[in-house]
C-alpha cells in the first residue's frame, strides 16, 4: 500500500523524512537541506509563547510540531513554508538541541499567510525548529523547505553580501539585516561606496528590487527635496550615487528611502513600499575576539578590547576593565597562538610580535594609563578620541611592513597589574 502522511500510519509504512513531532523533547531529525513534509492536523500546543515572537497581537504558536536540524555548512539558514501549504503557519528557530533554548528568529505572514525566517548558522550547529499555526486557525499538511544561504564574498575587499528575498518595509529590513551574523560580523543594509562595489553587486547577486542602506534625514541641516540629506545607515561618507534618470524625485511626497534595481540604479521610495521584495545585507571585515575570557586583573575583571571607528578611515582600539592607575601598551602579530602564561596573564599572539611603544617610531606609541573607570587613556597623542589607540598603516618592527587591505592582524593589550606583574587583555583578530 502507499504510505499517507498521517502520523498514525508511519508505524506500518516505515519512517518518512519530515512530518514533525508533537513533542519538543523528541523532535523529528531533518537530514540537512531539502523539502520536508509536515502535518499539524492533530498536533497539540506544547511550546511556550515568547516575547521575541510577538506579532499581530500574540506571541504563541499553536498546533506546533518540532524538528531538529543540524547545519551542514556555515552561512545563513532559511526555513520557509512559502507556497507549500494552505495552513496559516508560524515558525520559530531555537538555539541548541534541547527544549527551552533561546529564540533566534520567529516569522509570521511573510508570504501571504505562510512564513519564512533566516538566522546565522555554523557547520555542525544544531537548532530546534518549531512549526505551527496562528492561534485560532486550523492545522494541516504541507512542506517545509530548509536551506543554507552562502553570502557572496568580494575577494578584492573581503566584504560579503547576501540577498534576502522577503517583502518588508525599509525599517524592518534594516533591523533584520543588523540581526544577521556571518563569520562573526553583524550585517547591515548594504552601503555602496563606488562604481566597483555597485558593479560587483549587479554581477554577483540576483534580485529585482531590493532595499539598500540609504535614507534621507529630514532633520539634517542639508535636507532638501528631493536630493538633500541622503546618508548611509553606517554613517560613512555619502559621495557615490547611482540614481536612475529622474530620481530621486520625492513623488509621491515622503519617498525618503532607497531601493536598487537589478541594473544597479537607485530609486527613492516610501518606506512601506509594497513593490520592494528583497533587501541586501552587507557583512564588512572586522574584528573577531579570541583568547577569551582573559585572566582577571587585580580588580577582579578581565581587560577587554573593542574596536570603533572615530571617522576619517581610522581604525581604533579601546581597552576597558583595567586596574586604575596602571599602564598598558598594544601588541600586534599576524597570527594568534595557543595561550602562553606570562606572569598573571595569557599571551595569545604568535611571534614575531610587534609592540606599539615610543621606540617603535613616529605615531606608533600606544602607551596609556587606566582611569578610575578602568578605561585606558592615551598619553602619546596617538588617539583621535583621547583614549585607546588609532592603529596606523605602518607596523612596528617586528613584524614590520604595512597593514594592507584584505590582510588580518591580531591585537592584545599588555598592561602592568597591581604589584608590578604582567597581565594581558583578550585578543581581536581584525581583517582590514
């Protein structure tokens, strides 16, 4: 006989991939990417509502079934029921393989009454997927599609880009883009700095009309319609433009957000435009933390590094959590290493090791002192904001040479702890 998709027949017909388990503690295992059947007709509700899933007045998912899914590759997981069921579906993804983990993403009514969600994944990482109905609506059968989206990386810059096909207003797309993470870097709606970047997007991505990270600030001192006050979501300089002929035109009034067409030209649009069916996410090279957690300082907290951009293309390091009144300098190496215990701390940089000190050369002295709040204040005048250190393109010798675009360098802070012992912060691996 032919197997049906009714759960009670599974025992006589042998196992089917998919379906979904009504018990969160015993989820159906999905083998990688693919299209899998589900049946929520007789499912009960055993999952709890979560504030992260609050949409259309409710945070609950009724008639839920559960799947366990292990990512076969790193990237962005996409889970959807679009066009594959008549059920008014709701979806949620949870971190980890056991019930009660944190909610990573929820979705409802992304494609009609069906749903689609996206979240970051690493190869071998396991997630719980929850599929059910909007409260008060019936269950039923359909298909669940699970895939891994791989961002396209521009080898010339190291920037990665991803098209997410989902009809959202501009603000929701902006927030969704910033919630995605790839290779440790948070995303943002794409910003386009020159013709080369625009051409790469057009030649490498597939889209029709997609939101980009360009917004018109109506409170700006240079605001005027239709072309004044435009700026990128990242705050970077807005100089390159690719407006379609006759755009921007602010017609109808209130077109304060930008979309890009498949040919790379831009149009100003209302933020709730119903014709923009995608958004482009950009992941820029940046810092990945390592050697964590650092050993605590004498005040009981580890010293932690962070990076920030004070502007003008400067890469800037900050150090916080240190013992007030003590001194520190930044270190650099091409590669991290396994922790090596040195006095009270762990050195995690592989030789040759560079030291940003007074003897390293002009502009290379990073020496500072921790203030009463534990922030390293710069003494040498090599910080544009008074604390931390503006990392120059020139490297101390060793290792010597220059920091080039696309290269990766690793940083730690050495500092003198109370009693004269040496200690170290955690590390940052930075791709420039």
